[in-house]
C-alpha cells in the first residue's frame, strides 16, 4: 500500500504548477525530490527509480561454491560455513548474511 501513496504523491507533484521550491513546500517534500521527479518525467520514466545503497553483496560470485559445499556436507552448521568462506575465499560474513 505504501508504494501507492508514493505514486499518488509523485503524480500530484508532477501535476502541480509553479517553481520547484514552491511545489516542494506545498507537498512537504524536498526540492531535490521535486527536481528528480520532473527530470524522470522528462526521460519518460513515470515511476520511482530502484533504490540502491551501492554496497556490493558479500557473497556475490560464491553461490556455486556454497551450493557445492552444502551438497557435499549438509550437516555442517552456519558457523562452520562462515569459517569455511573466510578460510577458502577470504570473505568474512556473519551468520545472518548466510
């Protein structure tokens, strides 16, 4: 439901007339939100962009090795897998990452 409210707000912001500062104040959003929404509309993009924190995934590229390891020894614990990943691939991960 939250995404719909965001889309409604974006639609109202894009339909509003006036300078960026005035539109931002009217809808209680930042000026950069209004400017980005307008820029995206000019590019033909009507929905919000994908949010990304630009942090690479810790286990990216190790999916195959992990699958093989678990298939070979399914009885091992997550802690043992974390230790194996650190020893074999020099990547330190927590239990919650696995």
